């Protein structure tokens, strides 16, 4: 029986649990049904046309977070075969097999990685490997390092009593310097006022003798006093 059921699917913003179910797995196990979950605007057009032309019942599930997605859509008659995988991006590191909303997420990750690698190469960092781990490693610089001692000394000179808090996974992007292969001392400091996830006057500092990385230190440092304090200390 040719029939197409369209409907929203998956989690979205400000929706409770009963409005956030992902139905594709359950429906795909019903004999006789074909289930489609497009990931891009072009996929939505091509697959919906194919679903309408199919002689079987087709469930067309649209990710709610994708309704505002913009993208190139072919003009004229355009169809995509149902049940056939499509190679979205070519690479030499890994294979990601996914569907629906995660197709767009995976494509965005691949595009972002390519832009980051191009930027690093342009700045002379083409030999650095980029690892998209999907989270932050809770690494930590030794509190007794010269870098951290300089931070604490500066705060105390300014009349503040600082506290050292361990960094949790996902809370600090500077882990790329403290983790391998660089493994450099680094610290996060700032008065912490402002809005958003990170305050506008928060900085992270990298201590390195490597020419390439040492140049990043001056970019991130926000207080001249810290430079003097760090320079006055000896390892």
C-alpha cells in the first residue's frame, strides 16, 4: 500500500520527554515499513520525492532541530534512492556511519576540522595533529609550578585570597596544552565577572620554551603585573 507518514522526530529545545522520542529504531523493526530520516535540506527533498513514488508505506521522520537548517537544494526533479548509503565527506582517518540530525553534525565537525587545520598551517603549525575527542581531558598543572605560584602571588599582592580549584572534564579548553604531546604548564585565571560561559577577563597562560608555543603566551595574558611577577620568579 503506497502511503507516506511525515512527522517530527527526536529531541528539540524546551520539550519534555514525551515530545522528544526518536522513533526510527522502533519503526524500522516493523515488517513492511520503510523509515527515512533525512539529514540535510537536499536529503529532505530527494528522499521525500522518492518516498511519495514508492509502492510501500514509508515513514518520513524529520528531526525537529533541522527545521531551521539552511542548505543548497537541487532545482527541478531530484530524487535520492531509498536504502542506499551516501558518502558525504571523504577522509583517511575514520568512518562515521549515521543518519538524521547526526549527518549534519558529522559534516559540520569535518568542515570545522578542515578549517582548523588550514588555519594552523597558515600560522606555521602545520605539523600539529588535531584530535577531535569530543570533550576536554581533566588534566592539571602542578600547583607548585612557577606559573601557578606567580598567579597566586599576584592575587595576594592585589589583596585577594585565591583558591586553586581542580579542572573538571569539559570545563577548560586549555587542556590541549597540558595534555600530550605538548604537556606544558598552563593555568586559568581572571576576576571572573561578566556573562556567558566564560567571563571576558578570564585568560589561560602557557609556559613554554618552545618558540612556536611561547608566542601564544603574550596573546593570552591580560595583566601586565602578571608578566612582571612571572619574570621575577625562578624555577
